[in-house]
């Protein structure tokens, strides 16, 4: 089997590229940031991808048009006044090779000084900008705290800066950015793209990296990452853009809509109306302009591919305007099952492609690095999701010589590529079996950011989030159709095809829901849904908002609440009873990750399945005709996948349906393709496992699987 594979190349690995192309059956070659497509390979009978940068790699243009360099909203350090005046140095803590204060546009129009003690805006006649010192002098109240929100030019592209630091580039010039939304630069970029297409007739696929606005990636004065927000809009601003926004929205723009008290609109923040408006406006504008560039590419008979990363802000693939761009493909980095589904579930393109980790970069292919282990672990997570929602293609990025020189790494890639092709051969383009009900993830963002919740940057581990992220990672490879719904969706009514609603996250975050849980329509609609037979699963601090004597506002549905020290005078009598359908397969200790402390069961219809001392970690509850399940945390592991699988079927009231297709060992999973009559059984463990395969309650296969093995058998139903 060949095809469906893209390999990176470079000018110094021509012969090795050809060898690996033939060995691995690659049908496409690509360049990367810092590499070149060799002319010697342009005649090869494969697709050639070229990375195309719309916002950088043209320092001459950027230098000649400094007013049209990309801009970002920054917020200064918080500084306490000790008298009637205060001077704040704007660039303190920022890297001056990356950012430069915008002194071209009127600070009094576009900046904002805020008294953070009161939250009040300091009038513009109470402060002045001293351009010579880079400081703002403010008339203050003693012992009040102040910040300045200001515009800065991105004089070093953040992605180029990241790659420069990661790869220890020494002699590479810093790449300036330029804003394609600006009229002069926009005209120039369109003409430049036409010339490029004419000068590169052998390039088949133009990979836009990406379009116009970089996500928030800001470095400190020691070249360390200061702010990273993969969903951040801080660097998508300029006076030109903001004036257009004001006309569109009908109200004055404030820097606070972007800097957001210094949180920079983290995905964990409940989005304000103004920030939602800005996202909507940017998506309309960015997608329309992106379409113009894609149309140019198509006019030269080439395909247009978008990289889901780097300058992707405004092109959210689950937004209302994405399909209108007319892209042929989307490619993105795959570091887990969640990140794979983030790409593979995208509609409105002809095909999807994933860049499997590790990237061939020296931070992994180095002494002490474990690229084979990383590739193996990444593939096992991604494979689960692929079987549910397959990418059309896979590939790798970086420096090919690093991979080819690492003993055993190419052998590992060969196994991955073979299994990927086997999946496509056996599924024959048909869908896998899913349960007869949908599972809905409820949060403030809903469908706009599908498979993107509870994360700062995709595939980056955080101690504060892994206990919640695990829920989506588990779901990415499960036999359920998953929808992402918002609280606005719930207020309209819960669709009949949804069987279970899941709410995951910390209190007061966008993922738990914060003040949405004191909305009468939200809580009554969900209570009605469960009372009439639906299921509700909460993880961490679901439905959390201190109000009317409860912290978990649906504590009656969940059968638990969290002790906030307000009710210590009320005794709790909780007892463990672990005998339940959810735990029938489970042996040994359950991993709740960081968990959630001080959760106690309450009501008359609960059963505690796991406890930590006097408090609860897993509780089931009956509520009318429906069921709920509470987890203190649920990091990804094969065992937790099995626990969640059982919990979903229990919550839906369809326990018998779970064994329609079933495997006995918790380290194994089964995916069935009814139309092609093929079954995939995968071993997610690094050790050999025995598992029995059941169809409609009958054992039809007894399998001994090698570590990490995928075994295909026939569906005998």
C-alpha cells in the first residue's frame, strides 16, 4: 500500500528523500520553515507542497511600510502608586526585539489607563505618554494600582522567533510581520501571490501558514514565552481594523475588550459580548479576504491548503464563515486524539491532513530525547480517534535528516504509516458504529471551538487542566457522536437525539459555565431533560456558582455539592458502596488526577462509588427517570476510558447497548465498520494483552494482542 503520506525535505537530503519516499510510499513532499524544496525533486511524480507565508518573509516590504506592520494589544505591569503621580515603563518585561511601542497612532485614542483598584478608566487628561523614555505618567491616588493598555508593533514574527529559539538559528535574520488587512499591503500581497504562482509552476499545493493574524504568542525580556493563547486575538488589531469594527458594531472599541484585565481573553474566561462581537467581525473579514487569496491560487490550477496553527486567528474551522473560504484542505499538528478530531471533523474542505508528532526538531532528536517513544505514544492516542473520524492523509514536518539519522525511528514511522493505510483499506470510506444517542459537551463556547475545550494550546500539558482534558481525550476514540453545545443552545431546548450532557471544568471558567448556572432557563431545561430520562455527567466543578445556598447549582441532579466552608456546621454522613455497573470491569485504584476536594454526596438517591477520606470522588444519582454521574477528575488512561464509557451508557439508561460490540480487557478497544463488515481491535498498552470480543452478548473472538497491536477481524453479526 502506498499514498496518503507527506514527507518533509530539504536541499541537503535529496537522495535520502528519494529513498524514504520509495520506502514509505509517500505521494507528496513538502518544505518547512527553515528548509527548501530542492529543484532536483520538482520533477518527481508526487505532489509538491510549498509553505506560503502571507505575513512574513519579506522584510523589504515591511521595512518600507512600518505603519502596516502587524500590531498587538499589550498591558503593562500592574504598578502601585505611592503618591499623586506614577510613571509606568510600557515595555518592562517584554522583549524589545519582538515588540515596539506604536508611536505613530494617537495614544489618547487607542490606549487606556485603568485604576485597577476601582476598575475605573483614568481620563486621558490625567496621563501623558513620554515617547523619549517609553513611559506613561499618570495622575494617581495613593496606593491604587494602575495599568496601561497600549498598541505595539510585532517587529519579529512570533512563530519565526519561536523556531529561531527552538532550533538555535544564529545567522537567520529576524522576520518582520506585515498586516495583510491594511489596504496598501493587501494589494501588494495579492500581486505577490500571483507572481509566486507564475514562478512556481511545479508546486501543486500552496500551504498557507496561515493567513493574517497570529495567535497570542508573546515573549518576555529573556526570550521566554510570556503569554501563549492559541485562541487569542490580541495580535489581530490595528487602528484601521478597529475603526472598521466600530462602524460594524455600532459602539466604541476599548482596549479592555482585548487585554481583559491582563487575562488576554484566555479560553477559560467567560467571553464578554464585546469579545464575541470582535470574534464575529474578524471571522467575517478574515474569511472573505482569505477567499480572495484562495481564488488566486485556484486560478493557477493549484490547490489551497490551510495550516491550522500559526496565523490562524479569524479562520476558526467551526465558525460560520470558514466553508466560504473555498479551501481544498486543512492540515494541522496531531499530538493526541483530541487534536486529531479537531482536524478530522472539519467540514467544508475536500480533505484533511495531520502532521504527526514528533516534529523533526532538535529539541526532541537530541541527547536525552525519546522520539521513538513520543511517536509511539502519540500514534496510540491518535489511532483511537482515527478509527472514529479518520484523517485523509498524514505526514511529518521538520528536518528529515534528524529522523533518518536516529536509529530505529524510520522503522517506527513505517509501522504507523502501514496501520494508517490499513484503516482506510478496511473501513472503505464508511462510518464506524456509534451508539443510538448523542453525547453533548456543554460550555460557553459550544460548537465554535469543537474539540478545543479546557486547553491553552493544543497538546500542551498543564497540571491545572489534565484532569478535565482527559474527558475529551477519552471521547475522541469512543463510539459516540459528540456535539459541542453552548448555554444559549440549552436555552432554546435540548434536541431529542442527545442522550447525555457532559459539563467539565473548574468553577467560574467558560468550560464549567460560571454565571450561566443562575440562568433560570438553563437550569430548568436541564433538570427537565434528566427528569424525563436524559443523562448528566459532571467532572471537576460542574454547574458551579455560589448562589442561594448551593455551590453546584444542579446539586439535586448530580447528588453532590462542594463544601465551601459555609456549611461546615451541617453534618454529612457519606458511605462508600462501589458495587455498580460502571466499575464492573475495573481493578485497582482509580486515577482522578488532581481531582476536586471537599465534594460530598447529598440527597436521597445517590450512591458513592469512590471516596477520598470523608469526601466523594465518584457518585451516581437517580433523578426522576434519568441518571447522573459525578467525577472529581478524569485524566486520560485506558482504564478511565472504560469507566467513562460505562458511565455514559449508565447515564443514558442504555447499559445493555454497551455490549452490542464489546471487548473485555480495559486496555483494549473495539471499532466496528458495519458496511465493510470489518472490526478493529486495538491494544493501547505497551504490554501484551488478552481480550475477548463480544457481539450482541456473545463471545466471537479470543485474541492475544502484541504491545500496541491493531488486529482486524470480520464482523460476524
